[in-house]
């Protein structure tokens, strides 16, 4: 699971062009939005598209379930793994 979490951190950095951040700077359990990385809704769309392209997972933009998946890197990794896409 750590390898998948690291991959997702790299995907976040590359898809959102976060040039001053390394995967080690991202806390696996920290919130991605507001606190933590401080991402916004545009970032969520970009990241969602990157996850769909990379792992073939289906995400619904307005779903409460999707919001839970985007809570942290760990939550995203759990979601991708649960879809059998890792």
C-alpha cells in the first residue's frame, strides 16, 4: 500500500504542477483540501481526471462517497486498491 500511496503523491504533484513539493512533504493521512495541502475544487477536478486516466477508476463529481475518497492520500489509495486498479 505504501508504494500506491507514493504513486498517488507523485500523481498529485505532477497533475497539479506542485513544483515546490516532494512526495515526502505530503502527509499520507492529512486532509488534501482546505487544511493539509489546501487544494480547491479545480484541483479536485484535475486530480480526479488524472486518477481516472492512470487507474481507470470511476468518480462522480457530486457524490459524498467521492468526497470521502478525496479526504487524504491514504483514502485515495484505499479507494484505488478497492477498485482492483492498483
